[in-house]
C-alpha cells in the first residue's frame, strides 16, 4: 500500500475491479491514462487484428516501393529500324543508300 492516502484504492471493490481489469488486459483505473499504455493494452487484446493490419500495410508499402523502382529504372529505347521505301530492306533511309537497290542497278 502507498503511504499517501490519495494514491490508495478508496474501497476493496475498486481494487477487485482493477485486478479483474488487469487479467482481462484492460487499462487499470489506478494507473494514469498514458497513450502508450492504453495502446499497448489495445494491441494485446486485439493481437490478430493488429498483426493482420501490419502485414497488409507492409505488403502495400513493398508493392509501392517495387512499382516506383520499376518506374525509375527505365529500359533504353529500342534502336529505330529504318527501311528503304522501295525494297523494304532494313537500315536504309532511301534508295541511294540501300545496298539492295544500288546492287540491282
């Protein structure tokens, strides 16, 4: 028991309620309501839901990072293939530079 009477349980019923709350992983009345304390109790009571949410969030973040990485790593553009308009041979711009057209003349 605490020496200061203000920090003690006012009745035995209050102590029993806090013991029951402790075993049910609920916040205690005797303890101050810190956000971290209440959040840890909530996570302990709903462990499966928090683990599922963490797994889904991790998957989404991983996919976004992967997608952004694919967008940043661009493939070099394919070399443009030019064809001769007369004989359709590749890599020739016009008939004067086309090997097939000049050899036929």
